């Protein structure tokens, strides 16, 4: 699972093939549910950047609150869950550009946050679905990262509570990005690839966790 992450810097986004005229974002790079963040869409000739809310708000929903619990979509049930099935059926696939994502590892019963990134420091892209709805007369685009089981993954199985099922985001490698963006939902399972061993984890608390930890009692 992934509930918070950082998207790449302007330089990092350019490494993903995003044209320079799309790189002025003026958004906080650390993303939490319902926050706006960049996603990569299929374009006619090149990858196109768009802004969407983290946490998919389905086409039928008229309130932002739906996105608080839909930032991840299980690959096993995405086709049938009411929040996700419209986006899935209509092949609304996107990529999330990521620099670092955060997961908790439980040590002696306590959660310790780790920052997970590529060992070479390069940005990467995560498989996602998106949907559009209208809220108070405004078109809202939102997205969810797809996840797969990671109970047997040598790296991702280290995170989350010992009794919980282990889940992992799906990293789409550079040579498959365009294919993912143009695939159908019948073909999508071919892209549900396990994370490779190019990733590392370092102890680091997300900023909001730091703020809450150090806040003075009221």
C-alpha cells in the first residue's frame, strides 16, 4: 500500500520524458490523500502531465470524502469495486511519477517509517487508474495507485503490521509506459509486475508524522 509519497522535482520529471513547458507545478511535493499531484496521461505524440487528486473519487460521487480511502486499488478486486469499476471498464489508465514513497515497518511492535526509492536516485512511474466527476460545478480528476499482493516479495513483505497482508505498488518500467497507458483492462494484468531489486529503504518519517510527533499537547 502507499498512502503518501513525494513526486519528482522538475529535473526528475524531465527525466521521465515530460516536456519542459509542463513542469511548472507549484504544488507541495509530498502527497497525501486528497492532495493534488501530477499524473502522466497518454498523449498523441508524447507523455502528457495532468493534475489530479490522490484518492479516486468515482464518477458517480459528488463529495471529496470518497477519496480518503481510495488512494490504493487492489488489482484482484478493481474490476468489481463500485469506486473503481467505471475507471477500470473504460481503460482509464495513468502513471504516477514518484521519487520516494513511505511505508511503515514494525520493529518490536512499533511502526517505524521508511522512505523507499530507487538506489540510483532516478524517478519512477507507478500504475494507476483515474476518473472524473463534477463537484459543485467543477470537474474533478482523481486517481488511485494499483497494488498487488507482496506476501512473498523479499523486500515489500517487510512493511506494514506483521498480521496484515503485504501489498505493493506496481512500478511500470520505462519501456512499458506507453504500452500501459494504451492498454485495455483485459490486457492490464500483463503489467502487474513485482518490484525489482533496484529499490532501497531508509528510515525516515514523513513530514506530517514528524509534525504530529513533535507537536506540543494542547
